[in-house]
């Protein structure tokens, strides 16, 4: 049999180095990960056997066997699941097939990883945790349904290389054999193995067994004792989601969450319910306490595991939840779906649609309850997942008001990162205030310094501060709340001082000057008009009511999107002294070069205030310099 020596991909080398040298605590999770992988392999074999009986090979019950060999110093985790071919084992153990691998490794390197072992399983690399406890790992596997001579043996000492060769294996499935390090031999002790399995894997449905040596009364000689070895089940194995809620402890809920999510932290909330009626199913769902760092990658797996009558059909069924709840983890077990259900069938199945609606409502109700009764915990949840939750305003029109009540906002009248809600905002609106206002920005400080807030601040109107790129789309889709229109302070014609006759009078004096500004900037701006939002600043650029927010436009352009021409409106503050000075020049000489330069400077200034660059930065800088020199000469 030919033995092939192969080199790990660079990412695997880095990962193994981190596993061995950086992760010191919670080493026992390697056993949890191996048992979890074995359970997944059995689930897959059991599912495939429904339509292909050759998978079974005439064997009895599914099980995971633990073998502790103290003489050899090895711990083996063996399953009779689906097994792997040579190509599959190279793909599974020699490569990390994930688009965010580099980011994952960077995350491991940049934080105190010894206290964050959740990163191991979360990224689907649980197998490699074996090297925290072992200095050599051997994997012997055979695909179910193929001949006994088609086994494969994989072996590595985590030195950057691995060997692979064909071998014989009588039974289907996979054996993972760990040569334990000298200081990790405690994992060969029965009490240690029992403790780890009870803590992490008690709920695994398939039996986790081990041969245990016990002293018993002899059946042949009365009064004498004999030592025998018997296979004993170490886990209870009852599907936790089918148990009565009163019989499940918080610790059991938390450990099952860690199993399905590969997260090492406790969840923020448990949602366990049984639906009866038009569709019968049981759901055990979890709201995590923190966001998986790979949640924005395209290959992030969405949806709870789907079981039909306790048989796992899919690891992740994305049809069971809306995209804006993709952080939800857990299990759904249906009594109505067929065992041979496929992804194509799921997309057209009415029962799946009913389950989706039930789950969505239950999750949103649970979030509303958390917000009402556990506000501090809800704030923590929102800081992690609020950006994703608010996508529901755009994608789920039927529930947008329900989702709107779950949103939290920073605002001009809240200190630091304290939140307000739309309910609070609407309840504290000033007399005469008709609309709800918001501003987008890259940071809170930037938003608070914005000239677009001048009149709002002067009148004491609260403005919501929105810092996520999607916010303008979200608020435009929400449009109104409890009959109050929602408006951006950087869009539309805002008139807060309708009775300001002085501003109107000043505007009349500037009519001909405004006409000149319009003519000079006709290729740059859509219109020039008086501003109802400025008090101290000379001018600003605003979009139409339904136009695109400047922050969003810049984001889309940075992503290479083709954005149609979106001319802004130049608003001027007629009370600002600059316009009185420009008007004097205009009355003397309408073709003054200085006047033309001032108009260009105003437009450049407006661009800077919205966060854009002047069209010709060099010309803008030169004009400012000339003004400075001229002003200094006068002194």
C-alpha cells in the first residue's frame, strides 16, 4: 500500500500552531468536538440509509465508542457513521475550505484566545483541537457502502505534514486515535471521560459507549468476586428538545446550545416551545449573547437544524427563518414533513412556511419580552445584533412596525452610547413638532458636530443618530411610525421656522444673487434655495426627500457600484454675513471675478461639510490661501 506524504495548507499550519501554543484552558473540548463530529457522521449515514439500504451494511444500532488504552497512551473516538473516502479526508483534514480563514486566524492571533475557545468549533475546525491534547493523531476511515479494502489511514504529528495511505477496515465509519501528550494522560481515566461527556455531550442522541471494568459477584462460585468488562452508555441520549421544559436545567440548555452553535459562551435567551394545530413541530431556539465573527461571510450557515421525527435531515435549514434573524441557533423537529424531504421540496412546502411564520413571531415576541423585562440584557443583544435585526424593516414589510418597536437608537438628547426608542421619541416630541428626525454619520461625534443640526438644536428637537451603512435604507422603508413621518435632516426641504419673516425678507434681497449662483453651479447642483435648517453655517448640500443619503452613496461607490448622477441641492443661510457681503459685490459688479470665486468656495465648503472632497481640491486650497493673504494684508 502506497503511503503519500503531503503538506498542510498554510492556513492549517498557522491554525495548528495556534492550537498547540496559544490555547491553554478548556482543553477538554477536544473530546466534545470529536464526539460532535462523530454524531454528525452518524446523522448523515442514517439519513442516507433511508433511500440507500447498502449504507447499513447489516450492522446494528448507531453508536460512538470511546476506547482508552492506558498501556499505549491512546484515546480513540470511533463511530459507525458515513465515513470518508481518500479525497474527502484530504479535503476535510488537509484544508480549511472557508472564505474567511485568514480573518479567523487573525482573530485568534489578536485576542486572548486561551479564554475564547468558542472560536475553535465556531469555525468548523473542531477536529484540530485534538492537537491540544495529542502529539500525534491517526484517523482511520471507510465510506459506508464500499468494500472493506477501501479504507484510508491519515496521520499527522502537527509538524506541517501528514501522511495518507489506503488500508483495510472491516466496519464503516471513522476512528480518531489520539496519542496523548505525557501531561494529558488524565483523559484516559474513566472519571475524567465521564465528566467531560456528562458536561458537554449528555444530550447527543446516539449512544456514547465505553468498555468499563467492574467487580461483580461470581455466578459460578458463591461469595467470590470476578472482574469483567462491559460496554456501558455514558450519555443519557434523550433529545433535549423533546423533554418537558420543567425537566431541563439552565446548564443543560446552555450545553446543548454550545453543541449546536459551537459557541463557548452561554446564550442570551432560550426559546423552547411546541406548536400544535395546522402544523405540529417542536423548536428549541437560542439567541446568542455575541455575534459570530463570520456572520457576514457568504458561506455562513443560516438556520436551525431540521429534524423529522427525531431524524436529522439538515444541519442548517435556511428556509425556517428569515434572513434578518440569521443569528438564531437551535433545532426544529417536525411531525408533518416527509423523511425524504429535500431542499427543493422545502422551498415549496406549505408546512415550512407555517413553521417559518411561527418561529419568526416567537423570536420577535421573545425579543420584545427581553426588551421590556431585561432591558440591560437586551441592550447587550442589540449592540451585537441590532444591525442585522433592522434589516427586517426592509425585508419584512408585514412585520416592520413590530420590528421598529425593537430598534434602539443613539440620539442628540442621550449621553454617550445610551439608547432611546421610537416609542420614547414619539412620547417626548416638542409641541408643534410634526416629524421624527434622524441623521446618519460615521461616528457620534461627527454627527453631533454636523451643521445640519443647527436649527434642530436651537429648537430643542431630538434627532436620532444612525451609524450603520444600512440605516438610511431602513428608515426610508419604515417611512413613518405611529402616524409620524420619519425624515432625514440631510434630505428634503425642512421648514422648522415657518414664521421667520426676517429670513424671508433677507431671502428676497438675495433673489438675484441666488439666480447667479444657480447659473454658475448649474452643472454641479440641482437647485439653490434658502435653508430652514441652518443657523450659523453659510451653506450646505441636501438631497431630495427620496434621494440617496451621502453616506450610503459613498459606501456603494467604494464597493464599485455604478451610482446614477445624484445632484444635490445647495441650501444657503440668508442670515449669514457672507451673503450680505457677496450681495454688495454683486450690486457693484455682477461679473466680478471675486464673486465667482466666492461662489466656488461656498460650493467647496458645502462638499466638505457633507464629507465629500471639493471637485478641484488644489483650486479650492489656492482660493482659501489667497483670501488669507488678502485678509492678512488688510491687517
